[in-house]
């Protein structure tokens, strides 16, 4: 908003200076032709200023209040999705309840000799909660006399491609178990943001969009509404066409990326990550619950019928081939969802209990303590 205000102030200042010059010429000039041009310019300038100010009030004020344009959330943009190296964005360090690395909770410390060390990576469903799901898991394990330290590397809107880089970024810590919790950001989020498989949330706006277009789409709802319908101002429509959004080809690439990212992370975990309590580090993926009835989007309605169901069904088919990815997508009742993927606190407790159970089963087979 500050950029728009500065631009407006500069424009009005420029027009005012021009008017002053013309007023001076009008005062001292005796040429009738010059005086006629100056008079016309005075009227034109006045109308122009009124039009500009009226447009700014209606577009940036009224239209924004009515919910038009692209949604803008300062909390998410400045605190929950701060640009960072390696993984594109994460939480802002030392903001709200973030630690010095930008993740929820206290500063990370290396686990003690007799502690089970768990690294948890998710999007907003891993970030949200009072406390988050993985913190509840840690409480469950500790209450069962399994001394556990939790590292919650979740951040709003992040996907598993970012999590893979994030794991490498924090590989100086020892992790006995690495968990990827997600599925929504890796599939459905691409319908609403950058459609290219594996690309971070809205990468095209931050990394590729011209700065002037970015300002226009962010602060002018009328222009944003045109782009939402056509995708031609931002150029996102061209990207959607290139990837054949909604096609079987696009979906196969999307799910192949989802599985390949898990496979790469499994290899990294087992061959590079150093365990703390166990003889070997273990990787586990969790496919999260998603509410299909609550997924509503104009773009989605224009694509192939039953695409939502197809995405989920094909994801489940892919998961069945890999025993290290656990399908917990049917764990919640529909009334537990607050939107397409976020849930109430009761549901988080249910998920935490189930993840605790799965962890104990996994580690009883894969983790022989030192």
C-alpha cells in the first residue's frame, strides 16, 4: 500500500507543479493562442485529478471492502511466508511465537543422548493449532515414557519440495524420524496458485511477474478481477495452458513429483541424516485428510468434471505402492473441517493419537536403539 500512496503523491505533485508553471505563463503571457491552450489544460487537469482520486477511492476502498481482487493477508505475507534461502519462504524469525529460525516454538537445540528426535514438516495444517499436531504427538510419546524432542519445521503454504530442501538446510541436527505431513499443498494448491508441479505457492507472482503488474494486481481489485477471469494480465493463463492444467498429463506429472519428492527425502534421510537415539534415521510420509465438498473454485468448475475425486483417488493409488507413506486421509468426519483442509482442535487430537500409534509401530520395526 505504501508504494501506491507514494506513486499517487508523486503523480499529484507532478501535476501540481505543471499547473503552477502554466499559471505563471497565463499571468504573464499576452499570446491568445497560449492562453487558450492553458485554459483547456486547466480544465483537463482538474477533471483528471478528480477521475484519479475517484477511481482510487472506489477501486482500492469500496471494491476491496466488498471482497473483490486477489486476497491479501499481511500476516501471511510478512510473518508466515517470509522469503528465505533454500526453501523460498518460511516464518519470520522471532515474530509472534516463532523461534529464531522462524518456526513455532522455542529455539531448536540438539537432542540429548537419550531422546528420540523427530523432525516434522508440513504446511499450515502442521503449523496451526494450540498446540500444533506434532506438539501433541510429542506430549503423547513423553507421557508414555518415550523421551522425545520435537522439531516442527512446518510453515504456511509450503510444500514437500520445499520441505526436502528444508531438511537439508537443518541437517546439522540429528533426527531419528523425519515426517512429511501433507498432500493438499502438493496437489490442490496448484489449482489456485502456481500450477507447475512442485513449484512453491505463488512462485510466479514473486519470482516472475513484472513489478508493475504485481503492484496493479495486488492493490487494484478491478484489474485483479479482470485477471481472475482471463489470467492474461498476469500471464498465469499462459502457464496454465503450457502445463495443460486439469489434464491427465498434468495430473500424472503432479503425482509423480509428489512420490519422487518422498523417495528423494527417504534416500536423504537414510543415507545422510544422522540419527540421535536409533541406529538409523527413518523417513515417513503421511497423506492428510481433505474435504472435497468444501473445495470450491471457479477455475476448478471450468476444468474436467470429477477432477477433485480423481486427484484424491489417483494419489491413494500411488501411495499404496510405498509402505513408508501412510494414508490417514479418511481419519476425520466431515463436520471436523473448517474449510477444505483445516480442522478443529478435536480433529487435531485425533490425528495426534493416530500419528503417535504409527510412530511407535514404525520405530518398533525400524529403530533399534543404541
